[in-house]
């Protein structure tokens, strides 16, 4: 699927993501790191007082697209690989790598870069590079 | 309760942002990573927009003694660049490129999924997270 460069929608969407990170930090005192939130919900730590807001955050993530498409009377137009082996391997790598690496695009890519964290800069450089190399092989070498 | 309410608000805002920016579309994310093909720089603008909005408030938070709805700020304390950070992030990037999904969009896209692939991805991601979390908690 060819997609158009949509800078305005990207900036509006980005602003909403930034607003979300601000609420979590200023009000709840925590970093908006989605891989961390998900992994702590599935394998909770001893301290369970963070669970209620983490679960309600995930509910918000799930509800937002339905609400958006309902309110705008539009429908989702998305394309994903139909190969279960490819998406299965991709999911495993994303889940495993994000938790081992201490964050994903939200925690490192948005919150970490906003804090000028050197670890997050290194992590972002790492996943952007391997992501670009992977897509290069996927599209231009294997021609998928 | 207050924290859970704000958690919901933050989740809705994050999910709406991903939806409006079309980041729940794996093809859009892969096109961002496809520098040699039909490159779509939108994702960089999403990150940039988020950082520009968050930055002044993150600065403000540094001067607040406590957050508005709890006792303490809990921020990452590690400083050193270690192998886990780089290798973990590198593996994450390979999966991100292969599938075009990262954890936020993978969850948000479930409710509007047009293909069973979204569910396969999310289940595999959960398995990967649980495995890594067990390893990290033991270490």
C-alpha cells in the first residue's frame, strides 16, 4: 500500500500523543511507556498500586479508534502482512525486544527523547536502523 | 480512582493520536522505514509533534515537588548504555520493520482489525513480553 505524506495529521496526532505523555507525567508521575505498561499488567510486580491506571490506559487505547471512526463516520483503511509466520515473528521480536531494551517507540522514542535521555537516543537510533534495514530487505531484496 | 481516570484519558488521547496520524496502519509505518522506496516521512512528524508538546510540561514537572495525583515521580534512573538496551532495541526494530506495528498501535488496532494478522501479532507480542519480563525479573 502506498501512503501519502500527511504532515498535518501527523502533527495533530503527535500533539495528542504528547498530551497523553504530559497527563501521565504531571498528574500520575509516570512515564508513558506502553511496552512497560503492558508487560507489568501481564506479569505484575509485587507492588500492584499502579495496575488500575495502567489497565484504564490500555482500555483508552482500545476505545479510541472505535470512537474516532464512529464520530467521524469513516472507517479504517489499513494494510498488514497476511503471512502469519511473518506477523508472528514480528510480534515476538517487538514484545521481547521492547522489554529487554527497556522501552519502545513511546517510552524511548517520545518520552525519553523529550527528556534528552542518552539511553533513549541510543535505543531510538538502534530500532530505527534495524527497522529500516529490515524493511529494505523485505521490500527491495525479497520483493515482498 | 483519580489516577485511573487520568490513565483512561491518557489512553484515549494516545489512541486518538495514533488513529488520526494513521499510525495504526502497518503500511504507513513500513513506508516511513522504507527510505529507498516510496518514503513517507509522516512518522517523524508524529514524534516531533509529540516531543514539542511534551517538552515544556516535562520541564515544568522537574520543578514540581510531587505530581498532581500521587506521591512521587518515578522516572528511569539508569544512565549507562548497555548491551541489553542496544540489542533489545535492535530486535524490537527488526520486528517493527517486519510487521509495521509497535506496542501502542498493536493494541489500538485490535478493535478495528481488518485482518486476523493483527491478533496473531498481538498474541505473539504478549508472549515475547512475558518471556522477556520473566528473564528481566530473574536477573
